[in-house]
């Protein structure tokens, strides 16, 4: 049905009057919503900002709103169809689909936002060093990182970086003014001294409490005081003057890995220890080893003095005498002594050990099974062997 023209005019006039009143009451600053029912029963929301403008907008808005609503609906349907077509297109990649949909939804005004400029990187802070007392950090020549010392680098970096070469260090960073500079013992900016002891050859800064000194034969610095050590050219190591005259010399004895922890003993920060057999081991590793084993981990010789082990060997012999082997387990064996390296045949085997007749040590191994006692069967008869 068609709307009544006269009713429409009357409704428009009434709406204009109401809009004018609302405009006056709002004092040109308040938004009022008026629901005006025309002849067709349509609700209209009129926002009146000021005087006469509100009356004109209220009179012309119902038809315009219906037209705008229909246009927006048609536009949404067209966009939905276009998006479906884009999603069904197999020739487009996921990134191309996203770009086309973005362009469609923005009405062709798509623009790529520029990436914000990167913030200036803060200066790298080195982890506090627990190995040396010094007022500078070093810049690693291998990875360019800042570390307290070479040991900090080796402990904190990944396995692929490898140990730092101390002789290739060229730059340090002052801990007080953060000035990057070439290696020296005084800051070029604030003048502070980096270390009480400084070796330009090894790039080492530390306190003098451990009495460091540089050994030209070893090629780097050691601790303990130069007056307390002498360099042995055969062992290629600084030996304490207390045991220098009596130590066992072996060619490059210390240029090997510790048999317990496998760390290189020549450049290790841990002190080595000579065993009576002549092999070397870290002192702290030997203390751990001695808690459960009395032998050298390399040659298996007893590392404890024979006088100290004599009581232990006697106690072992008494235990064997008190617990003889049963007849069916008695064996005659040939043994090799690890201590005196003497082979002894026809010795009675026991699960607690076999004593060496030459040095009375129980540090022996069975070299050969000489014979076995016959196994007595039922009623004193020899049992039948398998396959006979």
C-alpha cells in the first residue's frame, strides 16, 4: 500500500516542531533521541545538535536511512561473494588470498605499514666473574661476546664455540666507565688499574694473593710463587722444589688428559699430583678416586704406600682363611701381580682375591685357569657330562 501524502506532511511538521523544542532544551549541546511514529509505524531516531538543523534532518531521515541500509546490505553481499571467489581460487597462495581480502575490505585503500625502526641495542652486560679479581671484562675474539674471563666464556657459551684462545684477546671493557679499549692494565678513560697482576703475554688480570708468575718454558702463567717451583724440561711442567729431586720424570707426562675427568692437565687451573707409579692425575680427582679404589686408573698399580696397605692385606688373608672355598668351587689359577709384575702359577682361587707370594699384595688378576677340582656326583660317582 502507498503512504498517505497528507498524513506524511502532518507527521513531518510535528517532527519538525518536536525537533525544534528539543534543540532549544538541549542548549545546542545535548543529543536527544525522539522516536516518531509515522502513519506506517516506522520508528525514527533523530539526533539533534543545535536549532534548525535537527528539524530538517528529522524530516528527511526515514527514507534516506532505508536507502542506505539497503545499499549497505547489497555491498556486504557482494563482498561476501568476492571473498568466497578468492578463497576458491586454487592459483592463489595463502599470502595472496589474505592481501586481496584485505584490499577488498578496505575499499582498495590497503597500505603496508612501515616496520618501526629498531631500538638502539643496549650495551651488552657481562656476567660477574667468579674466577678472577679484576676491573675489566674481555671481548671474546671468537664470538665477540663480553665475558668476565676466558673461563666464564668456556662455561657459558654453547659447545660449538669451543674454548677461548687467551692469546688472541685484543680488547677489554672497563667495568667502571664501560669504555672499550685495547688490552692494557689501566683504563684510557678513567685511569683505573684493572688488576694487581697483569701479564701482557697471557692477557691475564688477577690479584696477587695467589702469587702468580709467568713461566716462559710452559708458555703461560701459573700460581704459587716462582720461588716455589722449578721447570722440568723432561716432564714439560713446573714441579714443586720440595719434590723436584725425587719426582719420576716421563717425557711430556703432564701433556695428557686427567684419567678421571679427562681435562687437559697441562693448561688446567687445577693442580696435578704425581702417583708412585709415575702417572699424573688431578689432586682433587685423586681424592675422589681414593675413597673407593686404591689403584692407579691407568696401570692399576697400588698408589698407597706398601706399609699402609700391609694391614689391609693381612686382614684380607685372614678373611680368606676363615672362609675356605667349597670343594666343587676350588680352582688352581695362574695370577699376575699388578704391583710387582710377577706371574705366579698354581695359586688357589678365592672370590675375595688371590695373594701374590712375592710381594704379598692382593692387587692381582687371574691370568689363566690352570685346573678345576672334580665335581663329585651322587654317591661319589662322576656325573655324566653333556653330550656323552
